[in-house]
């Protein structure tokens, strides 16, 4: 593809090497587009990305030595004196990369109906709910999110919630080639801040909720910045569907350029949930509710709590734009399951056991508060914390579980390069601020076995923190460990006795 074609939607200046002489790039052919210096080859366009740990501008000379066709920069670079390789300067290479990537892969978003979901919680569950609904209605749906990328029958483990624009556009092209007609994806605040999903306009943009999160040196400077970045989605979509009940919704959508629809429990919501009732059956928790407004139906969701209703409302609102029938929506809500997100594991009719990804105090508090509404005999919480991460998270999670759970089992998560007992003792500091009862069992399988063996009739047991993860990271090595397999092994061992 011609370089000038890749740049057609961007403002830029092209120079001959480091000189100030303008370069004629009208006939330059590009054989590949790369942003990883290890992939530089003759004839490629190398995009210099300024990352947290590495700056692509530092290897500009390598691109010249390897005979790249051109280089894209936002800062000054060092090139050999005799270098005639075209240097294309833009204001921001990440922003430019999104548009170049879209052009390189033939603007695949033009062939898909695109749904982007942002928010602090609920993104993952909602993407799977939407996918289930649309597939019930006969659509072929691609998915991009925290757990995986799904393209037809292919499942690719995710590295980031939202991939870099070059990977994102590649995945979308593969979806189109596979016959997909639509895409549902999680859109993180980091991705919006770094322009990963620029280069196209979403048909639908969704906002689930927002609370302070991802605030730190390499993320967002403060909560206002976090909200602003979430809100960028509503300047990049045709229709925004937002949670009317969230106290920050107006700040998030400030300056939006899209049409806005709302959902929630409040009377001013366009799509409203009413008549909420909790479901409790042996080994299963869920909710019933009715909707009024844009769609009127009776729904059953087989995951617990009010936040499950919000996730369902998001999905219902999307399904309406795809023309899904009431029966298709109701069936999808009843049958949808998401690995590691309030995932029920049926081992006994006497108690309820579930797996969830809650791995910080905010998520754990929300989950445990929801489960208490089901009035269990005991609420038992098993969790650990990741190594080489903030100790504050350990104190906070210990305190939350101590205050809300009737019994806590403190165990190991991903210790990474720390000693599991050191992490457990940090959690204990938070736990001791409460009157909560607890036990420490470092080995996670032993801890789960203890929870099952000591379960009482009517208990709800939550295994928190690992969720969809199928490994445990110790000393830089990821060892296979899936809680579903651990539970199956434990039950098999018990039945053999």
C-alpha cells in the first residue's frame, strides 16, 4: 500500500532523513506496518511509540539500517548523516497509528456493527451478554475483552483489555474475513487515553458505572482524569447508552457528540428496571425483574444482585438496536455465563459455591454486600492478594472481608516474587481491624478443600481474586492452576474415600 494512502486522514510533514527538506512520498510503497522494533524489516513503516518503559524513537537508526521504507515520529530522532529514509512527523504517533492501522487493514469497522463498552465494573459480563443475545438473533459476533478475543471458533487469550490499535484493527479484519457482522468489545480508559480505538466510529458506546480506580503513576493522575478518559468514548460513537443512576454520569458524558439513551432504576431512565426479586435455589442465585420504557419484558438472570440487573439492562438496550425479539433477549439473559464472573460451581444442593474475579477492595465490597442480601446462613470469603503490588490493597481487602463475611479463608493468589506468607500477614493486618473470624491456609487447593469440607447448609462460599485466570504466578513462572479443576479434583478425591 502507498504510504500517502495510509496517511490520508492525518496531518503530517514529511522530510528527507533529519534534514528539513520536504520528502516526496507519493510513490513510496509500504510492505508492512510495525511498532515493535524487533519486527523492523526492509520496506516497512516503523511507528515510534513512546511507552512507559521504552521509547521507539531511540531505535530510529535501527530502522534506517534495516532499510525501512519510512519512519513515523512525534519527537526528534538520531539518524545517520547520509540517511534519505523519509521521516514523517505527526503530533502524536499513537493517535496516528490508529488511523494508519485502520487504513492498512482496509477499514474493517466499516463492515461491522461495533459496540464499545466502558466503565469501572461490568464490562466483561456485559460483552458476553450482548454476544449471546446477538447470536441468538442470528448474528455472527466477534468479541474483544479482558479474558479473550473471540473470532469465529478461535479463542485468543487477551494481553490487554483493549489491544493496541494495530492489533485491534488486525483482529477486526480477521473477524470480517471470518464472516462476522458485528463486534462487541471492552474499551478501557487507558485505551481511550492512548487512542487505541481511534480510527473508526462506534455504532454504540456503553457506560456501565464509574468509581475511583486505575489512578497512579502510569495510569490516571486523578479521578477527574479517569472520568474524562472514559467520556472520550462518547465523542467517538453514534449512540451512547449510559447508566442514568450513576452519580457521575453527567461528568462522564460532558461534551458528548452522540445521541444519548439511558437505563437504570430511576424514573427518568429511558429503559427502566422494576419489580426486582431475588432468586435463591439450591446451588443457584439470581434475579427476576421487569423492564418498562423502550422495551417491556420479564427477565431472569442467573447471577445475583442489583449489578446483574444493570449489566442486563445494558445488553437489552444494545439488543434493541439490533432488532432482537423479546424471546431472543429473554433466552440469552437466562442462559448467558461468563467464566470467572460470579460463576456458579454446583458441588452441593446444601450450599452455594462461586468463583469471581474480585481482586480489589471495591470489587470485593460490592460482591459481598450483594451476596449478604441473599441472607445466607454464613457468607464465607476465600481470597489472597497478588505479590509485587500495593500493600494497601491487602489491608483494604482484609478489612472488607472481615467486616462483611462471616468467615474468611486467607490464602495465596499470584505471589509473583514475594513469599506467600508475607502477603497473607499483610492481609491479616486489615483483618485485625475487624472482629471477623478467619483462618490462614497458604495452599489454594487446601484452602478450597477446607471451605468445601466445612461448609454448612445455607452457606454462600465465594472464591475471589482468580476468576477466569488458569494459572498461578510464582517466581516469574506461570504454573497451570484453574479453580474449576481444583474443585473437580477435590470432589473426586472426596467421592473416592
